[in-house]
């Protein structure tokens, strides 16, 4: 039984020996004595990364350490739940806010040490108040379970590769979000202009100024009590609207359902723009989304926006138009309330829009829809990789 407790649930093929519990100081050495703090005014600009408690703070000339090391925040950690720990290799400069340790050659792999520390709960080991500190003696007295050196290398390399994939998808996701923000600014006219900075080839007409109330109809959503819930149509929540993903059958699956006779009055239809009329903060006030399910009836508790005339507007375009900087500024500026921000129907109807032809609306809407699909794809891959990593950290360590 003892041996079984000293082996992880998942192992690489060929490794069967039980793990051994050791103090960190028995398998690694500390090189804090080489650290040199430099004030910002005294740093000479260079190519060497200057590390503090939470990673790189600057780039300087010279170095304090050369080789592969594990850096652990000593004090000033930005996140006590995900305690700053990193394995680095090369020429570095480290100040006095990060511990510097190194696994003993042929005994302990530095990547394995870093991952072993990352999965530990560091908070009970910290001392101090507002600036919690991890004392060197406590760090080196920390107990970690270790397999043989070859298995350590395999585990450390595996998680480094997993982290590289997460970083790759995070960068792609962030880059796409940046592109989307830029396009929201450039593909809709700015104040005082009648056409956007970027347009599709073939579209030259000036955009037509309209008020939202001239173009669209507003319908109040469901605002009943808990007595109205049962087994009828699903109720779309505020969080569904705040999410950038379009609201479809998959979105409403498993939602709370209404069971009252009046529920049918609050059904949304394919292409309806759902508008969140109240929020706890200014940033979320007036967020919109589009319902794109042709098969499932749903209800919503905010404004439902519909066109007055068929073929006069594209709902996907309207969603992104309402999210463009100029329109968002109008909406948030007119929102009222202190603790709870509200956008009234009259206020929303008075928002000034600039509208292109239906064909240009459709083209612009498809661009943003494609961008959102790519962002969602990378976000889902990120979530999957992060969940996989979390699970494997539990199952591949003792």
C-alpha cells in the first residue's frame, strides 16, 4: 500500500519505481547570494532580462546568473494562488525579490522542480501582512516527491510543451481580439464622418444617418417572478448576452425554463438583437447579442430589438455596430444610475447610427462573424489545454 501511495496515477511507459519524498534543500541548491537589486535610475539598458518577484521587469547590461535556474517569488508576489515560479535558461539578472535555486546535476531536473512547486499551496508557508514573504529556510524545507532523474526530465519536458501550446493559442487569441477592436474602430464611421476608414471594394456610397428608434422596434423582455418557471421555453440570461458567442440552440440547452401562459409573449425570433438594458458597471451597459437559432423558442429579460421593415437591416451588422466605439460612447454616456446602470428605451431609440446599404452590412457582418468564430476556436482550445494541464498536474505528480 505504501508503494502505491508513492506513485502517480498516470506515468510514462517504462517507469515503475516508487517516488521518494525529499526536502527541496536536499535535491537543489540556492543561489540568492548572487542577486543584486538595481534601482530603475541606476540600470544600464541592455539585452539581459532583469527579473523580480513576478518575472521580467526590465532589460539591463551585465548579469548575475548564467545557466538554468528556477525563480520563485520571495516577496511581492502578484498572485498568491498561482505563485510566481518559472524555469529560465541563459544569462539573467535577478534582484532580491526572487529566490534562485538550481537542481543538483544528475539528481533533480529544474523543470520538474518548477512544476512541483507550482502545484503546491504556498500561502500557508508565507509570513508577513500586505507584502507576504516566502523565507528561504521555509522554501528549502519544502517537501516534494521525486522519481528518478530520467522520469523527472520526461515530466518536466511534457509540461513545458503543454505550456508552450497554451502560450501559442493565448497569443493568437489576444492578437485576434486586438484585430477585432481595431476593425470595430475602422470599419464604422467616426463622429463627423459619413463613411468608415476601411471599406470593401465596390462600396462607395456615403452611409445614411438614422436614429435607432427610426429603424428598429423595441420589445420588453420577461420580468416575472420565480413562480413563472417550469418546463416550457428556456430563458436566455444576461451572461449569454455579455458573451461574444452568438446565442444558439447550444447556448440555451439546460437553461431555466418558463412555464406560464404569458411566456409566449417574450419569445425571441431568429435574427433578434438582444440588448442588455441594465448592468452593475458602465462597461457592460448596453451590451448586445444576436439570437441565431431557427428551431428553439427562447425568452429574454432585456430589450428585444427587431427591424421595422424586412430587408432594411442585417442583425449581425447591428450587433457589431452597437459594439463600435462611437455607438458605445453614446450608449454608456446616456446610461443612468449609480450602483446599477440602466439604459432606457427612449435613450436607446435616440442613439444616432450611420447605416450603409444592405449588401455592405452583410459583408461587414460576415467579417466580424468570422473573427469571432476564430476567437472562439482559440478560446475553446485554450480552455481545453488549461483543463488538461490542471488534470494532469494532479495525476502525474504524487
